[in-house]
C-alpha cells in the first residue's frame, strides 16, 4: 500500500522562494532580544558579577545572574538510574559559584536589540579566580590532574565495561596481536541555523509558549515543566522551520533554559538567536576519544579476540536529560558487531574536562566503534597478508546464523552485511580500484582505497531513557481526519529538520488511504496539536512515526469504506479507494468521490443508516518495544590520493552499499546518506575543535573549524539492497529502519583505511582523525625513521 | 551612536531609511525590510547564507554595512524569486533534492543565479568552484551540483 516514491519535500517551495519560517524570521509582539556574558575562562571561581553599569545602558531592560533566576529555575543533573555510579554534578541555568568551560553562560542581558544587549554584556564588570584546567582526556585521568568536582576526584563520570569470559586467556595464546591507539578529535554538528528560541510566558494565565529550533519539542515540554515548576499541559513548544539539527538541537541547554526562566520572571517574550561564535563554544560537542584496541588472531588466521579500551572526554557536566555517556554505550554495543569474534571486551570511561558540553551528535559512538573495528580489520589483513574483503567475508556474520549475539552481549537481528559487501564489490570491482591505484602509484603519488563495514542502531526502544528515569518518549503518534473537501489533515509528533520525515509521513497517509499527496496537509513539531512523541533522535522518526501514520490511515480508510458501503448498499470488501475516489474493487469504476462521501458525513449524516455516527478521524501511536533498536547495516568505500610532499589527502571517490529496509522516499534516503557521509568525511579530514591547554577554544569560528565545501566532497555512489518481500504486504505496516546516521557511522573509517592503504608502501600508519596534512607528514616522517 | 541615512533600491523598490552606522546590510534587509529570506549562518563571511546581489554582483551581506549599500541596487532571494529569475533553478533543486533544511538555500540560489548569468555551460568543477564559498551541512553538495548543472542545461535548451 505504501509505495516508494521520490516526492519533493513539502516545505521546499517556501524554502526555495526565501519564505522559510525559522525562529529568527519570526517575531512576537513585545518581544525583546537576549545576549549572554559567557565565561572567557575554562575553569574559575566567580568572585563578583556587577551588572549595575550594564543595567543603566539605553535599550536595556534587565541584566540577570544566577541569583536573580535561582528562585524561578531549578538546578539540574544529567543522571540515568540504570547507572548507579554515574557522577552527575549539579548544573545551573546561569553559572553560580564556578565556571567550568569557556562559553558557560554567566549573565543574561535583555534589551531592545541584540546589538544593545552585546554592548551591555561588555559593560558587566566581573572578576574570577582562575583554577587549574583539564583540557584533554588523558590528562583528566593522570595522577596529578586537577579535579573538576569533589564528587569525582578521579574526574571519571562513568566507567562501563562489557566482556566475555575468556578475553585475557585468549590473547595470551593468540598467534598474532594487532594493536593501535586511535585518536578522535572533538567535533560539533554545525547546523547552519544556529540554536534559537522565542519564549513567551503570560503571567495572566500561567501559559508558556516557546517557538524553538529543536528536534524534540515534547522532551522540552517535560524538561521545562520539571525545571520551572510549571504544569506541562500549560507549556506549548512549537518547532517552526528548523535549519538543520544533527543531534545538536536535541538537548536542554542551560542558556535556553535561562531565557525561558527570564521570560517567566519578566512576563514578556524573549528571543535568543545564538550567533556562530557562541554556538561553537556552547553547542553540544562530541567524538573526543582516545581508544587503545587490539585484535588477536589464531595461527590459521581466524579472529579469536578483541579488546577495546576507550577514554571519552565529555565536558564539565553530564548533559541533562540524556547524559553524556551515550558514545561509550554505543561503543560497548556495536564494536565488532558485524564479525564473529569468540571473545571480546570493551571498556569506556567518560571523563570530565573543562571543554565544552558533550553529548549526542549524529551517529553517537558509531563512528568511533566502526573506525576502531574496521581499522584493526584492515591492519590485520595487511599483517596476515590476506585480501581485505576475503578476510572480512570469512568473519562476517551471516543472516543464516539467525539472531546475531556478539561476544559483548547484545543480540542483533540477522543483518545482511555480506550482501552489502557483495553488492558494493559488484558495483565497484576491487580489480578496477587496484588498476587505478597502481596507475597513480606508478606516477610517484600515493593512492589507496579502504572499506568500512558498519552497523547503525536505529529507532531505540524505551529501555535506556524510560528505565533510566528520563522523560523521553520513544513513541510517535499520528492523528488523521477527513475534511469535508475530501482531503486529509495529519497531525504527527515527528519533527522536521530537513530530513524529510514530515513528507514521508504524509506519503504514508496518502498512499494508505488512497488519495493524492496534494490532498494531504500535515502539521508536525507542535506539542499542542500532536500526541506526545519522541521527535527526532537516533534515526527513529519514520520507524515509529511512519508506523503510526500507517495504522491511523488504515483505520480511517476502513471507516471510509464502511461508510461508503452503507451508503452504496454493498459490502465494504467490494470497494477500494483510488486517487480520492471510492471505486468498485473489481473494475475500478468510480462509485463516488471521497469529497461526496465526506460531505454526506459532515453535513448530511442523516442520510447514513439510522444511528450511524461517522468517525472521520483516527489516531494511532507506535514505539518499538520488542527490541532495543532496529539495526541497519552497510559497507562504505573510500578512495584517496595522498600527496607525499604536502600531506594533503584528496577524496577521489566514495561509495556506500546499504540496507535500510523499506524506502518511503529515495530522494530523502539518498539525501540522508550523502549528507551524513559528507559529515563523516569532514570528521576524517578536517573538522576539529582545537582547545589549548588552558581550555581556550582556538577554532571557534567557521574560518577555523573547517566544514567541508563543494570543493572537497566528491560525488557519492549509492547501492541499495532491495527490501525483503514481506514488506510489500499491504496489511503489514511498512518496516522502516533509520538511515540518518549511516553516513557518519561508516565514512570516517573508510577514509582512514584508504589513507592507510595509501601509506602502506611507505611503511607509514595513521590512526588519528582528522588526518590533517601535518599528521600525514608526521606519519610519513616517522616511517622514514 | 552615529546614524546615517541611506537611499537605495531593494528588489526594484526605492528605499530610504536612517540606520545606525554599524548596522550590517543583512540586519538591514532582515530586520528593517522584513526580507528574512537572506540568512545569517555565521556573520563572519564564511558560510554564504547571506549572499545577495549588489548591482548584480554577489556579495556577503553580513560583512557589509547597510551604509555602504547607499545608492546601490540590492536584490535578495525574495526579489529573484518573485521576478522568476530563479524559477528553473528552484525546479531543478526540487528534482534533485538540492536542499534539505533550506537554510543555506537562498544564498546558494543567489550564487547559482550569478554563475548562470555568466555562463550557461558551467562544468561540474566550475559549479563546485562557484559554490566553494557556501556551506551546506545537509546535502553533501552533490544534489546541489546536479541541480545547478540541470538548470544550466535547461537554460541552454531555452536558448540564450
Ligand atoms: S552569514 Fe554571511 S557569510 Fe555566513
Ligand atoms: S539544506 Fe540544510 S544547510 Fe543546506
């Protein structure tokens, strides 16, 4: 019933005409602007913040510090009840006694323009006593490291471990051990629209409404209710057009909370539009790991054991309400998931640093797990002198194995890794790549190609947040109703940031009911008008929201057919709905239009059989509960040239073979893959939040933090595995698997493997991202001795 | 605070306003003229979201003062769109998925329009060069390059 069609995004006509409605384009009468005084120190005790001079400046309504807000907003801590040992220090909307990272908000200014507010920020007089700084993860766990919180004398937020029983014994008898230390730079998501919101509190009726550039309005409703002592049903969060998010707009931010609290205090609408400089310092950061890993092989070349030890640099607090340990958790779950390795251990320690707040960015932990596993796999194949793909095929799990339980504990549904590998190798034969590589090498340059097999855990179930005590829904709902015009209106709890889920949900409804997409109108991202739902995170929206849409639309369709059958005096099973018409199922002859039926039901219901009350609306909600997540998988290929004189890496080609189940809209699925891969390529080669040893951010602008452009990102070849036959059944909800994070999961690993393939003839290796020219030259230099 | 009065045309309409000397052109068109299609992605001249045409030449309105547009003709995405100048580009972006969140899109459309005004036979590399001053975080660029190439081909078919 739900076909796969490349339908353009429903918002695109507006966006292409310059008629977007992002928060910064919106205004509420009486609205004031906001700017923050942010800490220029990475770690300090606050002595004084004197706002008197700032308050007297023209155009300034208020200047507030922690003391002014403390009675309106509660402090918060990013705990999770599943982890008893997790240290979650208290955080406040505005810093109270200490600042612990550069960019931490210290005071908030309200005025009639952002420029006036910024002038007032300059006029605030403050004084702090600097404290010693922890600016990198290895330093954080060194014996004499400064300590950020008394509750965590060793700076460890959480240590986690998963292991099978015989790891050490197996390594002791392994014939070959391949090991490496992998280093990953700190990133952030850089949505092109910075974070923004307009908070309007009306003291007369106690209602708070927030226009929010956000992924999870329902979660914000819960968070604001809990922290601001407001009834949740008096809070409406509306997400208008959102200019990208990538996990960065999934969180509660201290500065945003301060804006909402100030709106309550002042009883007037406030708009906060983060600028890029404050975004770089205060947006969620991620991916900052040092991982020591080793792989053991037996004398016959089979893999026998894997051991991964991860150090993850979070910021100074555990992020509320999701915590900052998600990357480590993902690492423990999906490291080596594609391979049969009898013994495995993975450890992750999340450590506090005086760097920016850390949490979830597109791919959460997957890129780290994949880069480590796949880096070791290619290094092992090199050491053992075997073909990389043959070596992988020998160890890849097969769908024939049934459920795939890994040595780390988790069990995955059967995934088609090998089929993806075969599809990729068929589309781009290794022999072609070897011919290309030999030709480039013959000219004196360095060239190589590499692969990365990846898993993507999508559409999480309720086990983590639900059982952990966080009010974060893993469900989504859909409300559909037939209008007198014969059109269908849809209110869905999924949220749209450009990925296309809104359009896909509308497609599911249109196809399931049997009407044209142009006869569907959809509203998303409004807590007042949709069921309480999860919104966008962990590649989940269509898996849950598409399923709910299908069920709601099926119910409406059944009611329409039943009503039509009553009017036409036939059996509902003899009718069908095609293109907005009710037709005979046998010959598709039109019996009446949907509009005619709707008009009877809305305006002349007495024409229906006596007592019949038409139910022209239906609602359904859905969230996976049977498994911790739905997994997709795939393989990526990267080919690079490396200039041995400059160290510059050029991406020559990139490809992905992918299995994500049913595809509602190939335009969006391919868009997710290509966009995600581009971010992964950025991770591999350019993107790095550089902090100095005093915790000062040195790459705090887009001139310093290199986001790749059209000059660097190559065209990307995509091979989709066809969905299984069961998904064609019209009575079964389409089984969508997420696709949003596949690109970032695999791309960095593929690029690093390609670079190492290129460097191998020189005996050089590089396991540090991004692979900047400097690092490439150092690797080449080290190999020369 | 120093103020200046400026006299210019914006999207073909005469505009006379008094602005703070420090006001940027992008703030002027967005906040004073309600032309919010021109976006601010960085405010430091890197991302291209704020691209407008000034006397027909593409310029970053976040690193220009409104005062410096005095006496000039400014055209924004709204103007280009309303007079149909970006229609076939918009159609091509729609066919190829050349946008997702749409935040970078107005700037990129302005750049593509400026490119196609120079040549209707750009190479793929030429398109990539022309877009090098823009950041799109969503699409990975390939669909944008496809769309611009397709729009260029459409303009060739339509004749000079
Ligand atoms: S906003 Fe002007 S270049 Fe980024
Ligand atoms: S479409 Fe989102 S930044 Fe380009």
